[in-house]
């Protein structure tokens, strides 16, 4: 999935300190951060860094700054069946209302599914 800050946000989020939580069928799993390749499940990693402005590039740190986007690759322990709903929560430190993505698995399940 691709994540970015809300428009007008002047701070950054240090992705070295966020918690990623996967929930499906009442099972909640905290996914550990891993930077090894290939990614071993369970785990999550920053798969790509992009800048939203033309002619600009994202810097090399793991702080999501305004105008940057991170592509996050999440691999939980448990698989999901077609049409099964799951939730991914990215929880920065001190966040009262963390961003949540509620998704339903598409009918054609593949090993890697892109969430937009």
C-alpha cells in the first residue's frame, strides 16, 4: 500500500517507530518491521520511496515527510480468503487516531496484492 501525510501537515512520521497491525476474522497481529530481502513473513518493510512533486526525489531516511510517499509491503502470518475483509493499521508513536485501511480481499487471490 502507498502511504502519505495529510495535506497541510508540516511534521514528519518516523517509520522506524511505527507499529503495523493486521486484523482479520477477529485475530489481531502486530507485524514486526524487517529490512531483509526477501521479506520473511510475518513482517513489513518500506518497499519504495517517492516524491509527489515533479522533478523531486524522496530523501533516503525513513521519515515520511510532507510531499513524500512510502510504499509499504506487509506480510502477515495468516492468509486471507477471497472476499475476506482485513484491516491494516499504521500507528505512529503518540497517535490518537492512527490511519486505518479496511480492505476486502479480491476474488482472485494472488501471492502479492496491491492495495490502493
